[in-house]
């Protein structure tokens, strides 16, 4: 009999992480078994200091014993106290529902980082440069190096490194690690992350050398729409290189005044402005032993850093793929225009040949203008321009280090003749495992799905950013929360959002107000002329993000710890609102609201109501919008308290929700169920957030449906309203209408942009129209994921893979594909925390065929659309109700079944 095979071992949601700094890491695995109904009844975890001990079934750090439990995730290590630099190797085995023992898994491991500050023995070093950065000339990068000796018999060599700025590291001429943009972005006023590298195999007996390239990055480069040097003036680097010998002795190399510094070929870099490389300045061997650094100067010892130095506990930014040109042409004036056929974030790699000193300029953009020339107006202050000065000779390759661009097109021009060899667009983003696939019978919908995926890739850059191209690239919280459910289908976002929640809490104001983006930069814009000061806090729907995202992590991954970690902080936000709006109505100055919604009411009317400010981008009145979000947060707080067993808070915030709900109804809803503002978003939010009296729900639904139909099946919703709208229509029995919105091809709609050739999601429904061309370049990104929040809806309703609600962590699936809108086929895969689930359905000859795959240790409730009174058969075998299927009953034109793990296929007569 087939037993359970435990696999995909992870610690803290990461694959064999090095240098973590939590005392009790959480372990997780999945169990695999082809047998129907296979489930875990018990497990045993062994954790040891050496892998050999595991072979002898010894866990000298922890032996959990046989634990009766179905849990495969969030299993807390509960062994001996873990110390700095400790290595831990582990394995697990599972018992199935019949008590049969499965085999031991393979070996997983993790290591602990530097748990106390005084283990960092070095000082921060760099090179102070008293020059002011400009857009054209960002501050120079600095090269650092240090030669040192090592004895024979190294047992282990580990590098811990970080920077205020960005660093790249080499040991003996070879790059260490594959990560780019380390140490990534945090609020450096509060914390910086360090990275850990195992270099045991790289260390040589005798002479060794470490080389470092240090750049400005988010720390002192241009960030957001705010300007340069928002955290500090010059970058600094810190390293702790620990060497352990077989005989038990130890050595260490640290950053200090004995390191040397120099300028070099990667002249200057800025994330937004671009990079300049002068290949003539190459210094062969600079990062290897034996290099004569006589022309180098001593490194400067920089100011000490008093923020936290914490382990990076999220997956790093890396190169994740490459694209070859879709088309490439030389223009009559000697420029090259490359179309990569896909809008993305990353950079260009190009083989170049030119005489020494030839200067080649690379400009990047998302589109071409009407005359076929690179369009860069929408980049605002970001230049995203790279320069390469040729060394002359063969074998030159241009590739930047510390910049990234949002682009589909690249334009190259030289100040002299040059030849171009192979080129590639290098795709760069936080490297998260991709977990979702969805394909349908509708080619435009398929393109839409891929557009959402690409927009996520382009914007998951250490933090979830709004866009990758213009001078913004901020962790906008409204965008981040509304897209989070979709993001969690496409990728494993468990550690990524857990890190962002730390950024969100770091950004929280002492009042309790969360901010509108995180990491947060406070203050006026310096480089961008504007007539109002941004404070960017507490906007409804934006500042509510932490609760929404934390709850998502709990629901999707069963992550309870994240709720506990930010519990006090989340309460402060809800309490802040309670103190400001005790009556349960939020009526402060309007903010973004249902940002970028479609104009349903005359502009003058709205301006008269809200005054100037940004609210003219939202047709829904801010007071109803913000009150609805305030209710949402109160409800979430109550749910979070319940999940943590905080009974009193559960009650308090439950009551607060009821209070807001009553106030909302009293103030905004009339006797006929008409809501103030009368916009689609108003109804959709009130329905989804339960802000209507039971007796008026139906009236509100028909008002909403009527409004959509009146406009010819058109949605007018903005950034945040759209998701509520699509969900509300399905929940209220109008899934057919939701499909019509999905499949609509005229403006405003998703497929409109697809039909215009979009390869990522546009910021605005009308990013480009035939009548007007491009929208206002002051705010027109072609790579903004907010409207991509429909991805989640597609997975649930077209792919049909959702969560049953009651249980956190995708252990109970809800399989409910809806064969509507003329779609005849869909195939979907979602690789969640309990393992891969899959569906595939098609309509043929009036029959509906559905294949379902449920991972071991999970169950599913399956809705099969069928004609009442007809039998649903199991596809492969003529018999119905085969092993492992139980019939639950009928609901909404579907026969409902409960199944355990395994593969199933259903055939039904489809109602017409
Ligand atoms: C824009 C950002 C973002 C949005 C805010 C309100 O500038 O790009 O998408 O959240 O405004």
C-alpha cells in the first residue's frame, strides 16, 4: 500500500535558508501519495547538528517524537536552544490515515545567523564623496578590497555582509551568491538586512581576497518621487567573515580601515536613473589575490549605524529569465531599436564592438509613440538610461549591476560606429516560486492572465511596488493589498509579504496611522514640483493594507505567527480610527478613494463635494468608501483576535464593526437600498463588506446590476472597487454578468488593453486610446498591477480552485469552475501549502467534464454544474459515487460532492 512521502521541506517558508534569526523556526513540508483519501495522521521530525546523525535516526537538537497531527506547516521547532551560526539538519516522516508509516524525507537544513550585535566585529567602511548627485550624474560607485591569508584545514567559512546602499561581493575573483540588489530595501532609519553566504569551498590555503562593489541603491540613490539621499549621503559596507578550522580554532576577516578603495569601470549607478560603465577603466584581477592595489587609497571608516541589523528572511532578488529580441532594427540615423515583445523589469545584456572610447547610450521605454520612436514621457523624472564606453577589441559585453528599468523597448545610439552582437532582456525580480497556472479556451483571457503574471514579476522587487519604470516604484499600500490575493495564486508570497509587513509596521506613525506606502519616506517632494505636500498616511483602503495582507498570509499559509507579531500594531491602527471617528463614520478630508475609477458623475459636481485634492480620481464619495474600509478593518481585527484566541478583543472589535455598520446604514443608505454616491463601487463594497440590512440587499443588488446593464455591461470601478464588484456579482447570483465584464473588449475593460497589444496591466483603463493616444504622461504607467486583482477571481471562478474558508492554509479546497461566458475549456494548477491542486474542464456535446486533483492531506468540496434530476457520473469508470466521493446535495444548479485527496473526474449534463 502506498504511504505518505514527506517532501518540499522548508524552514520559515524558505528552502534551506542560511543565517536566519528566529529562535524557533517554523518547519513545513508537503506529503505526496497517489492514493485517494490519503491524509496525514501523525508526523515525526528529527533535527540534528550533523547530517550523519539523521542517518542513525538521532535528533540531537530535537526529536519531536510521534506527534498525532495533520499539520504539515507552521510546525514550530521546539528543541535545544539554537545559537549563533548553528547548523541544523532535519528530516520528517509521516503516518497516513490508516496508521501506516511513510519513509523518511530527504534532508533539509538551515543555519542561524549572528544573533547578537557584538558578533559584528568590524566597522562600516566606504568612501566619502563630497559631490551632489544629479539625474545625469549620480554619485560614483566605490570598489573595496581586502587581501587575507587562510590556513589549511578549513571546516567552514561563512560570510555575513550588508550595506547601507547596494553591494556585490567576490571572493578570489568569483562572484559570491546570485542575489542582486542586496541587502534590498527596508526603512534604513530602522533596520537593514544582512545576507549569509557559505564560502567553505571557495577559500584557499594561503592568499585570498574579497572584492566589493558598493553602490547607492535605495539608501542614497533616487527613490520614489522624492529625490536623492533620503536615508543617507554615502553608502557604507559591513562584513563579518568567519573561518572555522578543523582543529577548532577560528579566524575572522572584518571591514576596517585596512581595506582599500578605488573608483572603477562601473562608474555610477542609480536604480531609477541608470548606470554608466567605462570599460576602459577595467582593473583585471581587482577582486582576486595578488592584485597590486598600490593606486588604491585606504577605505574611509564611516559613521556607525544604530539601526537594527537583521537577517534577510525573504527570497532574494535575482535574474529569473531572459528574453531574446522579438524584433530589432537599425534606423536610418544609425540607432538600434529593439522590441523584446514583453514589458518587464530588468536590464539589457548586449555584446558590443566599438573602438575604444565609443560611447553607447541605452534608453528604455514601455512603448513607442505614433511615429515609432521610443516613448519615454511617462517616466517623469526617472531617466532609465545606461551608458557604455567601449574598451575596444573583442568580447565586450555590456550588463549593468545596480539599476533596473521597466521596459519592452530599448534604443541604442553611439557617438561613433559600433556593432551589436547578441542581446537579451534579463528579467529581474524577487525570486519567488511560481505557484499558479491558468489557461482557458479564450486567447485574450489567456493573454490577460499572462499580463497579470508579468506585472507581478515586474513589481515584486524586494517590496511590492506600484510600477517599475517612472520615478515612483513605491510600496503603495492600496495597490499592494488589493493585488495580494492574486499575487498569492501566482507565487509563493509567504516570506515576501511577511517582510513587507515588517516594513509596514516600521512605517507606522506614533499615532497608530499606517502609511500609504512602505517603506515610508516622510516629507515634501524635492525634485518634483507640486502644489500640495504629501504626508501619505492613513488613507482609507491604503492604510488598511497590513490587516488585509496579514490575514491573507494566515488564510493562505496558516501563518498565525505573523498575526501575533503585528497584533499590537494592527490594534493601534484600529484604535486610531476609533479615537478619531467614535461615531463610526469616517468623514475626514478625502484621499484616493476608489482611485482611477471611471467618471460616472460630472467632474464639477464631485469637485464641489470634495474640494480640490486627489479625489477627482474617484467617483465614489470618500466618506462612504472610507467608512466601509474602517468597518472592514474592524471586522478583520475581530477575526484576527479570534484566530489568536483573544476573546475580549474579538468581542470588542466585533462590536466596533457592528457600530460602524449601523452608522453606515443610518447615514448612507436610504429606505430603498440606495447608497450615497450611487456608484457601482458603493454597492459592491456595501454588499461584500456586509454593510446593508438584510432586507435591502436584494434592492441594492438589482440597483447595482441595473447600473452596469444601463451602461451596456460596463464597469466604472477603480483600483479598489473592481475586485469588490467582481466578487459581489458572483456571490449575489450574477456570475454571468461578471463574465460579460471580464470578456468585454471596449474601453473600459481588461481585454481592451489586451486588444491594444498590452503585455502588462495598465495603471489606467485608458492608458492608450485610439481617440486620444496616451493618457496624461504625468501618471500613466503601463505596468501597474492594481487592476490585475482580477487574477484571483479568474483562479477561483474559471480555474475553479479556491479555499473552503473555514480552514486556514488551503487544506480544504473549494472546487467550483463556472463554465460561463462561452468559455469551453480551462486548465488550472495551484501549488499551495498542501501541495499541487489541479483542475481541467471542458464542454463537449452538451456535457461538462471536470478532472480534479487534490493533494494528499487535503479535501475538496466540488461543485459540478448539472441538470437537476440527471446523474453526475465519474468519468473514467461508469459507476458513480466511487471510492472517496460522497454526495453533499444540490446548490445553485450544481451537484455538490466532498472528496478526499487523489484524482477524480466527473461528467455531467450541462444545463443550457
Ligand atoms: C499613484 C501610485 C499608486 C497609487 C497612488 C494613489 O501615484 O502609482 O498606484 O496607489 O498614486
